[in-house]
C-alpha cells in the first residue's frame, strides 16, 4: 500500500503571488489632457522553472502599453507566479501541465492585479482577455519543433 501511495500523482498549489509589478506614466500630466483615444498593446508570456525536486514556479507575465501617436500614456509590466508541487506524472504530460494547467490557475490573479493597478493609476481599467493556454502552448511547441514552412505548389 505504501508503494501505491508513493506512485500516486500529486498536483498541488503551494502559493500564488505577485512577483513583479510596475506602472509608468512618463508623459503625465500633459498626455492626460489629450482627447485622442490611445492605442493599446498587450504582450503575454509564460515561464516555468524547477525550484526543487517536484516543485515548479510558473510565471505568467503581461506588458500593457498605451500610446497616443508615439507618446506613452502608461506602461504596466506585471508578473504573477505560482509555486506548484507536481510529482509522479508521466513525463509526456509534464509539458502540458506546466504550460497549460498551471498558467490557467495563475492568470486570473494577473488579470485582476493589472486591472487594479491601471485603475489606481487614474485610468479606466484594461481587462485582459481570457487566454486559451492550450492553443498558446501548442503554438509554442510547433515553433520549438521548427515545423517546416509550407512548400509552394508549382
């Protein structure tokens, strides 16, 4: 029985925390008087790092930049992280767990913190869209595999 327990899969959240957060308004206060609507650019990323045997840190990062013409209205950079205990899972499932399941748990915290800091900066909150981490993971896997470019028909 002890052997069976030693082999049972383990997936536990140890902690979710805000790892890094910054808000910059380099052109305030003059830019705040502009009437033009700013453009919004959002970049997201996921990183997984082993911390100890069976313990992983998953970080989901977001960069939100708004501009009016070539001047930045505000720039938010945020990293939300989680520490997960993951043991006794088949190796071929680990990539999906680290690249899909864990980011799906961490991301809602990131969304809330980004919206909050933007609102506290005096702006209407920017709500990050829901992310399909499975599609994002599959795209990264395809890029890492160096899938061949499609050949042109003659």
